[in-house]
C-alpha cells in the first residue's frame, strides 16, 4: 500500500456520520480570525525528529556523555523506578530543583553545599555543567536532517495558500512547546511574516515589544525555549543565533550555548524572563477582547506541563465563553486535565475533544468502533486543506 493510499484510508472514517459533521464544524471554526495553535513534540515526529520517549533513550544511551552526567541520569532514573512515563525533561527538571537547593545552601554559607547523589557529591556549578552537557547532547538529535514538507503544508493551509491568496490582516499565534525551529523555518520558506520576540535578523536579541508591534502575520512563542537561543556572559536575556562560523568565533563570550527548559513546570524558573514574558503573552493571546472569540487548537501535546495546563484552565474560566479549545489527542478518551474540562459543566461547551476512539463535546459523545487518526499532525494538516 502506497503512502498516499494509506493516508486516504486514515481519513475514510472521518467521511462517515457523525464524524463528517464534526470535520465540517472544524473547518468552519478554522475559517475564523483569532486562531491560536499550541503544538507539542508530537507535531515534529513527521519531520523525522524523535518523540520525547525516543529522545530520552537516545540521550541516556549516548556515548558522548561524561561520567558525571551519566551518573546523575542513572541516579534520577532510579528515583523514578516503579513510575511511568518519566522522560529526559523530567530528569532535567529534577536537576534544576537540585541545583536550586545546592545554590541556596551555598548562598547561605553552608559548610557543605554539595548534594550527595548516590555517592557522588556535586555543587550547584557542577550540576549546571551536567545540565548544559545534557542539553548539548539533545540538540544534536534536533540538528539531524529533517523533512519540513508537512510543516510547510501546515502554514500554507492555515493561511489558505492553496488558492494563492492569504488574508494579510489575519494574525495567527503559535504557542510552541518544541525546541526545534520547524514552524519558524516553514513560515519563512513560505514567505509569511512572523515575529518571535527577537529584534534583529539572523542574529537577534530578545525584545518582547516586537509581539505588540505585530498587527498581522504570525507570532511565535517558544514557551520552553529553543535550540537556537544562547545566553551571553553578563546577559540575562537570550540571543537568537544558529550554529556556524559566527557562533564559533565568540564561544568564549557565551555562558549557555543552548537555552531550553525541560517542561517549565518549576515556579522559580517560570518567574524569570523571557519565560515570564512568554507566559504573559500566552495569557493575552488566549484572552479575547469583547465581541471577539479565540480558537485554540492543540495537537501533539501530552498535557504533561502543569504550567501550560493551568494557563489553559485559567483562560477557559476567564474568557466568558469566548475561548473555544479544539484538542486532538492520541488517547482513546478524555483523561487527566482533558477529562477534567470535559466533566466541568462551566467550560465543557468550550472544549471539543477529537480522541482516538471518539469525539467529546459538552453533552455529545460520539464513540468510534475503529481508530480515528485525526490526532496525527499530518492528518490535521490534510483536514485543514479540506481533504476528507
């Protein structure tokens, strides 16, 4: 079976009642203004980038990690023994927490500010080195050859470029939890203007005011940072800079070569700029003005980030029913935070859940006897293009 035939078969169930009507409603909602897309790591799988579970295995097994980093990761993995679903992001979050404890003891002048991790005692600086080493290893897997075609088709579909025209006054916001640059690159390749919080050009410096200046086009919010963010010595805000000769020539001035935060679940870190500014921008993006509605489409996200979930929950409750959330999930039915919204009579009319085994919206439950693959990013793109 060819890839094209397989894709056609995957959408076949969506052309039958009652799901054909759900798809038509999706198309209608996508035709409105004030669209926001929240994209998780699952949306990068089609570009040949690893999912978080796969990335965890790749990092843990990587031969270039030093002995200290391997020891720390092995210790943390053991702490999650008996649990389920722990990833490299969870391990990095733990390192951030442990670093905070070690730094607090150091700043308070403790006699021994090192923490014992299964026989290896490390101070805050040493833990910071471990975190940087892990990030640098992670980046190598994002720098591999990628297939950006689906993301180009995605931004074309969002702006209805299949007809050769676009509404230049229609602004679209992208809330990105991925570290990669697929969406930004796709927008640029399709000649669609966007702002990402940086002023400048190929080398940029953080200037959150650029978001306020964008009246049309796209706004990109990298809520967990990015593989092309750097922190220079003496700076508190990042620069945007890709790998290459310029970066190599100023390596001695760079304090942190890769600025990514694992899941941004830690209160202490999310109070720092630019992350605090990004979360505030997310709140404003999801909080429609009077007589306006916002359509938030979520895909490729496991709802594992407490801060992001809390912001969505807050927006649902404060939007006076002017925020509509479309969730595409590989789960067979609503679970966790999604189930909480589905069961909450105050907000469940605002939440449309496209699950693997059915559609859930308010009092409507349409179970499916076969898997519905609308949760796949490439199939969402096809639906955006009007395919069925």
